[in-house]
């Protein structure tokens, strides 16, 4: 019994006291073990979730990384707010540390793509259904198995990934069985469902085409810079200023060079082949051996390599010594263009100081030249290189198409730029919303069966102080008012006054305001155009306030819009026509110069600029390809000048004042020259076509609207890199130039038009001209008629020719010049030639 009592003692120790372990007694079988005591409280099966108020700005970086980077989706602000509220409530405080928030976002993105919700995630019934599904799967703040058990079936056995465990409430989300499709794998059914979903995607979108027409001012456009290290465009975060530090001035030219340089290296002619068919030998090759690819040489690398051929990329400048030079980020060298020939052909493009060009030639090392004189020489790197570069060929860099720059719809041989995710206009990037906006554009354009409702009318040099301009404006607006449906938009470009306003001349602020009062009187007669069309006004150099300081000279680009103080009467006319007061700002837009007009976001972009660029190109172009005989004559002139101690021209490539003929005082030589010039309409048309091609080939390769030094064409340093950029190329470029004839051409996918003057010519041969652009066909047509006919006669001629007030010829293909030396294929340049119809008697 003593032994049994000792076993029942709860404090008895085992036979090994060193371990101090309790003994496990063997209780009698007839005595039941007492039940354990009940706990004071029931332990929860899951950990509690402490809800927090999560702001959308806090969740935005994680959501951008998950939706945009991983799943190629774009979140709207309302959808981001809904996701932030859901994660804050169901994930709690551990959404960031435990990574539960990112998992929820990833599952939500997968479910959105499984439902084919489109590229833009918006808050609606579809997103709320996904959040309700995820809410049923949340266990303790984590994404777990759903509350309703899933049975393993044949349909779900092939569903891989975590998203297969999340059963959507919609019946469409489940995997259809093979027996219910009536065909093999149901490809036809899937195709039909895709078409229905594509139609339902824009079912709730605004069907008014004008609602998707946006005007972006040069001061509202996002500003980007090309990062050489990242090889991508980075948005500038510093605040722009009209008086920036001097470092921004050099950044303007560095940005232009880097943009063209990265574009050029992707060209097929500059791609280094991975495998070479020729074996590496030490044998000498002749100069006519066909080169497989081309390689750019920095100017600083020319040191010590005299007598060798190189291909340089740099900017034409006038050196401090007065000679022509070529600059790049590594240095500068004197340039000799006496034996150079254009790559695109004779007289095919302008070459002016400030342009970035390709130069092929031989480096001649001469330490006694201008580079070693001490003027601008800093030891080679970053300064002037001794010697000169004898150029044999000079040309503009090849143009890159828009789709190649954005990296979309490229061929196998094209290397895309990959800038599709860059939102250059602030309306959505091409990769994010481009495909969806193009589908919306096609649907809206197909719904508008009337051709006139898809057109854009562009008129330039609308000088309101000229009575002939107001009469011509009456005639043009009467034609479109008589059409079944008015155009989508009108663009009126300055100058709105023939003399500089507010510059001490006869046109003051009161007189200038009266000009727009006259315009309001004209617009009052056409209320249908005011109600159903958007009116866009772009100023010129003679319009305030810039004209008050420039007195009609070249103003600083970009420039502000015409002040609202001077245009109040025009806005009042829209209110009288029935436009609600709160919608007047969207019906009549006073924008900057330049400005960008977009239809359906990035689906179609139109760049509008008012600048007499052709005259500036002619005045500043350098002469190339001079004969050796002229050089010897120049040396004789220099010797004679040294004897007479007079100044001479130091470089024959620079233009002089003697080269410009005074058009107001005809001389006998000029009269004899005019007598030998062919003035037939066919020859004039050929000359105008050649000049238009020359202008396009000079402007588009530079990727900027102002390829000139700041002393010739001043620009705002903080806005020049984006507002004046032609990269990527827009779908349409409206280069309103009053000094050039009207044209409409397409080059490398960019349609370039010049409406010319609204009223051109003189005497009885005055002609009214404008450009009509069709958004559906993405082509413009130059329209016009001869002045002198009455309004009734003009409208009668319009009724006989409903399509236009003139007889137009068929489209004529004009072979565009190609850079033959670099083997770069350029598209043909097309132009619509138009001949005005004779007014009926």
C-alpha cells in the first residue's frame, strides 16, 4: 500500500533526480482520468485584421508596379481608390510588410484580364464583382482558399496557377465544357464572343466625336528628356521658367543631338552584323569595296588619324573665327564643303547652321590651322580639333517612322525604339491606351456616315484688317454651312493682323479688338457651324502680346495664345448661337503656337505651327559643292584684298548679302533672267512641288520645328525639347507658312500640309485657298477658288460639284529622294494637285 500511495503522490520524482523530471504513475484501470479544465476564453481560429484607412497615393507605386509593369494594364483614379479601400479593410496593417496587398493586386489583375476587361481598369460592376470574389477568399488578412470548397473536376484540372482556385461568380468566367460547344474546341464561338466584347467595351463611351477632340497647349504638354544611360525618355520634374539658368541652354542642343543619335543607331544601315562573311586578313582593300555597315566617329577621335575617311554626326555652326565648323559633344572641327555633294540629290534639302547633319569625308591634320590658333582651343577634347575635315558628302539623318519609334507594329528587320509606354501628350501612352483608342476611333468614324463630319478645315494668314479676307471667309463658311453636316473642327491661324499689333503702329489694343469684332459679325451668320464644330485659333508673330516686344520680328517659341481680353466678342457670339456658357471654352479654343490636336488620345495626333520657316531656311542656307575654279578665283580676291587692306569673305560656304536679290528694284539683269524663266502653269507646279519636298526633307529629319541657332530663332529653353519636338513623328504636321505655296504631302507616314495664305496673289488673280483634312483617310487636300465671283455663283458651282468647289486631279505619286549612300529606304512623297474651277457666268 505504501508503494501505491507513493505512486499517487503528485510531487514524487523519478529515479533520476538529476534531470528533475516528474514521474508518470500508472494509475489503476478502474479510476478514470479527470477531464482537462476548460480555458477561460476561446482562442480565435484566425488572427484578427486591424483595418486601416489606406490612401490611393500610398498604394499608387505598388499598383503601378503590379498592373502596369507586370500585366500591361492602366489603372484609373477611381479604380485605384476602390482597390485602396479594399486592401485597407481586408488586409489591414500588414498589407505592405507581409506583402498581402501586392498579392491581392496581382490576383485582381489576373481576374481582370481573364474577363477581358480591356487595357484600362475602371471602377464599375466588373471590378466590384472581382473585389467581392476576392473578399470571399480573404482569411485573416491573407488571400487563401475560397470559402466554398472546390471539387477537383476535369475542367479545373487543367487550370494552372493560383487564379484557378478563385471561382468568379459570372458564368462566363468558368471553363466551358467540350460537350456544349458543338464544334472542335469552340474556336468560332470564342471569336464571336471576342467581337461582342469588343463592341460592348465602348458601349458606354461618348458617341460624340468632338468630345474626343483635345487641344494640348505647348505649356501644358509634359516635358521629357532623353537619358543616355537609361536609353529612355525621362520626365522632367523641375518647374519650367522663362528665365532658366544657363545650363538649360546647352541642354537644348544636347537633347536634340541625343535624340537623333539614338534614332540613327537603330537604323539598319548602322547596325553592326553579328556574323561577317569576309575573313579577317591583313590585305589592303581599295576604296570601292562595298561597306556592309556604317560607323559614326566622334570628332575627338580624329586626333592623330590624319588622311583617313570617317563619317561624322554633328551640328553645323559658325566658329568664332568665322568659318563653318561641325560640333558634337566631344569637340569641334573646321569643315570644308567646297567638294561636298548632297546625299539626297542636288538641291534636295537646305543645310543651315544649327542643323544636325551626317558628313562623310577625310580628316586633314594641320596643327598650324585655325584649331591651334588658341581661339576656342582647350587641348582637343571638348574644344576645337586642329586641322580640317574635307567633306565629300553631306546629308540629313534618315527619318524614323512613328510606329518604329514607339515600338509597335514593326517588321522583322526594324528595331523599334520601345517608347510606347511614354506619354508624350499627357493623354495616355500608346502601349496603355493606343489599341483601345484606335478601336474607339474606328467605331466613331464608322458611325458618322457623312464625310463632312470627319473633316478638319485649316486656314492660315487670316488677316482680319483686310476686307478681302473677310469676304473670302464668308465664301468658305457659306460652302460648309450649305453642306449636310458641318466639319468636325476649324483651325484659324494668324497673323490676324497684317501689321504688328501694340508695337507703336496704327494698330493698338482697341483697333485689334475691333478686328475680332468683325470676325464675330461674320461668324454670327453661320450658327450651325458654331453649334456643331470646334473652333481653334493659333496666333502669329503679329498678334499680341508678343508683337508688342518683337514689332513683327520672329517671336520666342512657343508663344502664348491671344489674350481673352481681346476676344470676348467672339465668345459672346457662341453664346448667342445657343452654346451653353459653361461649354464655350470647349467650343472655341485659343491655344498657343505651336499646339497639338489629338483625336481619341494617341490614336491620331496633329501638330499645328505658324512659322515662316521656308524663308528662314533660304536666308541661312550654306552653299556646298563649289567648283575648284571658284576657289582659285577666291584666292585671287583674297590677295587683292590684302593689298587694299579690305575685308573679304572668309568662307565661301556662308551666305552673303550680295546673294539676296532685291525684289522691289528690278534690274536689267533680273529682267533678262525673268524673260528666260518658264512661267507656264506646269513648270510653276513642278517648281512648287520641288520646293515643298525640299522643305519637308529639311525639317522632318531634324526632329524639331526650329533647327536654327537661338540668335536666328529664339526659343524658350525649358519648353523647346518637348513643345517643338517632332519625335515621334505626328500623324499630321500643319506647317503654316505664308511665304510658301500650299501643298499636301506624305513622307515616312507623316502627312505634311501647308494651307498657305487664305487670300493670295494680287489684282484680279487673287486666289482663296485652304486645306481640308479627313481624319478617316488621314490625308489632306488643298482647296481653293479664284476671287471675283459672287456668293450665289460660288454656291451654284458648289452644288454642281458637291465634293469640292474645284476640279481635283487624281493622286500623283512623287518619288521621294532616298539616302542612297546609307541605303535607307524612304517612302514616296505624295501630293494632291488641285486646279480651281472656272466660275460660272
